[in-house]
């Protein structure tokens, strides 16, 4: 029988923890204590040679034990039950002389006692699931101990699940810490072409992570959000992206993917201090309804006054993007990739793109088509009045040095048209 003496790291709790495993567990303890007519029910953990109380329910407002309290394991009923020196069911401790070896038997006193091991999936013993009463209780029987075992299995399953979640969280935190502390984050620049001039108008900056595990940037930022570090990671990416402004031609802008929260908090404004703001585009990366448009507009206002332009992403992808357009009045409206795909074959897509292009002309917003992959798509987009485009056909995301070389050529004429 393997009893775990150092499981606290596994379940994310330590001997000084004052927390409980969960509210659900407390309700479970209350239910079994009431059912068995006992005075105290608890879950204990074996850790560091101690028996530590992790969750408690008592009929007394001032129970004799409290969460986080620890006692030497070899002085407890719990270990003796696990090791087979005491029975799991003791209706009357006076009938079991072995119980007199424990000070608690007379000090509390303990009249009746029930205890079953909590065995985790890997076979280790986490601790025990227990009930006791101050007076003997001769109504307790084998059916009651069987119920205790069932509930113990339930508790063990919950602890296993919490342990898995805790391990995943720890792994995420470690990955994000490494990403923030090292040079593993780099920036790729994808050209955005002005279709009227036939020249590069700007570059969208895209984060890349050269670190294991190799995953797409959206996964890295999603994990950073889970552990509360998304904005910190976002600001690191923005800082690296802005380094490109010093090397790119003065007429070329850099588009930064920015979350509304980082704008509202002021992080973006601080990161842009000292930068040529007329060459910066803030591309809002929010795919759901923004709850605080007024706060976002107020935070953007001073930046716009200094020359920063605002872009709304994924137009045509859903209701949220149209709300962003109407509420934020962006300088650039980026057509969703799904709208660009097959636009040369689908009249419905063409009609929607034409409507957005007309909206852009009426409101003074540039329309940027994302995901352009063929010459045919490009021809149709130009015919519909779209004035800017990006995509693999025009240029893939590349390091800064390669991006600098792509500025002079007219890449939009590859479809055979003149510009």
C-alpha cells in the first residue's frame, strides 16, 4: 500500500493552506454528516508527515478542528485506518482498545468514527474521508461504510481532476514566463499594398514564437490570457513590432494587433510614446461585442489626434465586426478572409465587398482585403473598389530585413494589369 507523504505539490495545496478543495466538497460533507447523524465530517490530506484538514463540516459553530490544521500523521486515526490497524467503521471507540492510544479519543472525545482512504487514479493515497461523533453511534453499519467508500471515490475523482487542471495551469504559466523572459518572440511583417498606387502602403506585424511547443500565435496569446499575462505578452510583441518603424521607409506604416483592454488600460498609449504616430495603425483584435465602446473611444481619441489610425478586423465575418465599425468609425476596414476567398466566383461575396467599399468611400475609410491568394481574386477586388490588399499572392509574412526589400517593387501588377 503506497501512502503519499508529499502529494501537496500534485494537488496544489500545502500544509499551511487555509483554502478548501471546493464548495461542492463542503456540501458533500454536510450531506454525509447529516445522513449519518455525526458531529464532524472532514477530508484530510497526508503531506509531509502530517494529517492536514482540507475541508470540514461540523454541527458545532466552533468545531474542534479547522481547515489547514495539521497533526503528526502517526498520532491520527487516519493513518491507522489506511494501514489496517483500525477498522474503517467504529460505532463505539470503547469497544476498540487500540483507539485509547490516541489522545483525541478522550480529549475531543471521539465516540464513533468512520474513515475510508481517498485513493487517487495512480494508486496513491491522498488522505482520508472521515466522520466522527462525540458519543457512540450504534446505528452505524456496513451499508454506511459502503456509502462512505462511494463518496470517497467521488472526492478522489475531483482531486484528480483538480490536480490535472492545476498541472496544466502551472505548465501554461511556465511557458508564458519563458516567452516573456527570452527572445523567443519575433515579428514577421506582411505587406499591405495600395492598389491604386501599386506600392506597399504598410505592413501588418505578426507575432511568431520560436519556442517549444511550436504553436500558432493565437494559442500563445490565449494561454497568456488564461494565466493573466496576455497584455504583458501583447506589449512585448508591440515593442518588437515598433522597432521596424526605424528601418522601413517613412511613407510606410506598421499595423499593430491590439486588444481593446490594453487600449482602455493605457498600455498601448505608453508603448507608443516617442513613436511617429502618423505611421502607426492600431488593428483591434476583438471578435466579440465590445462592452465599453465609450471608454475605448475615449482612450483612442488622444492617439487619433496625434495621427494614429484605427483598423477594424474581420469585416463581413459577423455582427460584432459591424458594431465595431459603426461605433469606432475606423480609418481602415479589413475584409475578412472568408469574404475574400472565392470572391471571384461568388456573386454574393462580390455584392457584400462592393457594399463595404461603397461604405468606405462614403465614410472616408480605406478597405483592406485580407487573404488574397490569386490574381483572379485581386482583379475582382480592384474592380469592386477595394483600394488595399494583403495576402500570400502579394507577399507572405517575412522578417524585417526581407520586408524592407519588398517596399520598392510594384507587386500588384503580377496579374497582368497596369497600375
